[in-house]
């Protein structure tokens, strides 16, 4: 089995490949052949504006950072007369920009586009061990010129910024929309009617599973809108989906004859990483084990062994307080998202599982050590949390419960029920037998 090249060697290999820039991407991919008469047409178009341009879709596979998990893409335009080789990138953001944190929290992040030197761009992905794929597109000279002029105009300071929306307005949808513009709606016409059962949540889960905390947190924050079926056109918010689907698109060529849009498809920078899975992992049982374990620990608070042992009672109270505090903080975040532009976060049925009222439970549980009226109040708060969680489970099971939040139910329902059971009032008798 061949061993992957080291990052420095991989970078040098890519730079060597790009040294002959006009030829990069010109080879036909496996199973693809250049259309008959293409060279004759090229000669006929030589004097037409835009004939000097070549256009590629550049796609980078996922990287390590959270914002790299969905991959990236750009449109590469090479001017064969001047040698100018740039890739238009709509995925730039800056942690140092003014009001970055407030905009991020409000769902109003500013992204911008800019042209980058193609060699430098691919070399940076090679250094990060991210696969880079180039697909040359069979656009007419007029379409190439229109695409190039649109991108250059978009890169002007007054036009380059846009409000990022992770599913509907990102680096990939901008590339998709520009291609659809120059192809006069051919991309939308081909893919908008097609549905294959995918959802925004499915793609989010399969691309973030490598980091379980990010996977869980993002999935908790995403509401019911992410579980509605989406078209293949919508799925193209993922750069890799856009690249894969365009291979099958056919567009009118010379004389109105249909031809493939993608005339060559090459991996110019291989990677040692494994590819993204086609479906998310089946982790429901992991969350269920975690939930039952936590619920069992909290339910033990009702046993005589725990109630008669100060250290054990302290452990159970600490676990219940920690669970309630975590759920309360997460609930505050979910409520706060309803007042932002994170429109795919609401409505969110997970608010029946974690909610701000759990903060009150987190305060009441330690207060039970004081005795008196505090234990009944804590028991009532725990019972209310369990009631909401069971209502969330019922809603999920009913036909109109469209949100796929089973993994969160698997943790929260046992935990809430266990806490309510552990805090329930018990009848204790004195030595005379009087309750």
C-alpha cells in the first residue's frame, strides 16, 4: 500500500503540477472524453471575446477546524493570453473584523469574496492535507466572459461583503448561483425538482461526526426547519455535493447539441484523510447509555442507602445540580437563538428537554441540605422538568413531531425522570411507628 506523501513534499508536487498552469485540468477524467469537434470549435471561437479564458470549479475537502468541516470551493479563471490565474473565493471571514462576536451571535456574520492566486490557494490546502479537485467547465466564450466580469465586479470593495447564512448563502451557494446565472437557469432547472430524502440536519451530522461535542452542540441548536426534505439544488450548499452533481449536468453546446458541463475532473492535491461518510453515524445507543446511566445515578437519591449517607447524598445532589445547571444554560442559549437571525434554530423541540427553568432546579437542589420547605420545592421543580421531557418524547412520537431529536431525548428523558424519582418525597417513620 502506498504511503501518503509528507505535507512539504505534497506542496512541492502541487506547485510543480501548477507550473504548467495552462495545462492543469486539461486531461480528460476517467470515463470522460472530449466532445468531437471541440478543437475545431476552439479555433472558430479564437477571436471571440472570452475565448482566451478557461474556467474550473475548485473544490477542497474538509479540514480540521469547525468551519472547515463542510469543505470549500471557488471558481478558477485562467487567462491564457496574460497568464493571470485566479480563483474567486466567497468564503473569507475575519476574527478581527469590527463587531465580529455580536454579528456571530446574531447570525449576521459578514463574509466577503476576493480573487486569490490559484497556486498559492491550492498549496495552502495541500499543506493542510486537504484534497483539492479541479473540474474544467465547458462554458462558451460569452459565458466565461460573463462569469469573469461578474466575479471581478463582485470583488470590488463596495460589493464584496455579504451576510453569511450557513445553509442558504455561503461560499458554495454563491458559486452555484453564479454558474446558474451564466447557464441561464440550467443548474436550478436540473436539480431543484429532485429530492432524495436528504435534510440539512443529515448533512450537518455526517460532516461533524469527527468531533462528538461539536456534533452534539450543533445538533441540539438546530430546530425543526433542518429536518424538512431538501432538493439536490439545496444540498449544493455542500461544496462536495456541488462538484459531484455537476458531473452529470449536460448543457447546450455548439449547434444546440447537449454536452457535459464538466469536461475534465482531476485531483490535483491528494490527501491522506478519509472521505466524509455518506450518512451520519448511528450513535443513538451511545446517548441512551449515557442518559440511562445519569438517570440511574439521580434516581438513587431516593434509596435509603443514599439518604442515610451524607457523602453519597452529596454525590447525587452534585450530579443533579450539574445536570440542571448545564440544561439551564443550554436552554437560555436556545431561547436566545429565537431572537436572532439563526432562523434554522427555531422552532426547537429541544426546549422541552433543556430550558431556563432548570436553573431554578440547580439552585433548589443544594438547598435541600437545609431541610424545611426546600426539599418539597426541589422535588416539585424536578417533577416539572420530567413532565416537560415526557411531553417532548410524546411530541416526538406523534405524526406531527417532525424534529429528529432522538439522541437528545435519549439523554434528557432518563435524566429528568431519574432526578424526579430521586427527589420524590418519602414517608419516614419514627421509632414508635408514627409517620
